[in-house]
C-alpha cells in the first residue's frame, strides 16, 4: 500500500513523524508534558497502536511516548540496513535526547521487551522503571545462543506476497482467546505490513537476531521491574518468567490466566491496573 493511504488511516498528526538518525520515525506523544515519562516499545511485526488501550488510560496522569521501530508501522526502513537490538536502542536514545528526556520508565513487549531490558542494563541512568511484557531474551526450544536465527524460506516469500489469511494464521497463536482477533485489529496488522519496505525490514530484523545468554546483563538491572505475562502465551513460554524474576533483583510478576502473548491487547482491563499503579508508585 502507498504511504499516503496508510498515513491517512493510521497517522494521528503529521507532526508525529520525526527524522531520527536518517529514519522517518513515527512517534505518538500524549499526556501532560510535566508528568513522569513512559516510553513504550512494541514487539515483532507490531506497531505503537498495540499499546492504545494502555496509553489512553495512562495519558491523564503520565506522559506516554510510543514509537514504531524502524521499518515497522509507519516508521521508514533503516537506510543503514542494520536492525540489530543495539541499533534500535541507539535510535531510542536519540529519540529521548530529541524529546529532552533525561530519564523515562520503559515498557517493552516481546522483542521490544528485550530491547527494554538491554537498555536498562547498559544505560541505567536513562531508565526510571522497567515493565517487561512477555519479553524475549532466553532461548526457546529449537533456538541456540550465539547463533543467527534461521528464517524459513517460506516465510521469506512474504516479501512478494502476503495473503491476509496467512497473516491471520500466523497471528492466531499470539492470542489465547479468538475473540481478541477482531477484524479491525487484523486489518491494522495486515495493512501496516504492506507499508513500503516493511516486510523486507521484518525479515532482516529476524535474520540479524542473535540471542546471547541474558543473565550477565539482567543481573545488572537496578531499575524497579514489573513483569506482565499471559499464562497461555504460545509464543514465548510463561515459564520464562521465573528466569527473569530470579535474575532481576526485587522484580515482581503479574501472571494473567487465560491470556496469550499480547496482554495489552487481549486483556487490557485486567493487565492495566497493576502496570499503572507500578508506574505511578
């Protein structure tokens, strides 16, 4: 789909597009400017729209800043072709500098959670509190540390064609409850995946992912940390939560029954109170 059409549908304000390190970055900044800042980072194939229910509920009392990662949502692909975690963290830090945010609480989901905890471990002076929603980081069965991810050839074919039914099939394991897969939500995921360069960027991000043992970094985190995890997560197992709570001193866990990989979408009302209370505490 052409960018103009996508922006008419999914861009709230033309001022939300900001040039950052050569990337036309989509950023949504809501809530009082003098309130504590919260920065939200979405997961693989997602966009800042994934946080909408949480963001709306938090904005009266918190400054909520959401971004589309490079090559995701309405953000343009990275001209460097670098989709490593470190490159994305550098872009996030550049955004914080641009917004004159010395420090912010960081909320990250899935791979965005991996970026969030890496940011908290390596730049503790920039992170106030940390909320990790089903974060990536520990090797799941079939994956190894220090080894590039093998992206199946059939998945790489989506560069050339992406039927909507195929996207729906791939999203289905992310939700424990099929009713959460509304037509509006699936259409948003689908259309933003059709943005110029988005599918190529997604494949490159997967190809450039190389997990390393997270423990040496996790034990360095000093920011107060809250983990939010659906017990029926079929993408990143709920059992991984114990690894994080064991590694991050003083961390807390909110475990959600009957919820999958996307608590902020599937169970916004159930997951939000603990997150909001934690951020306002």
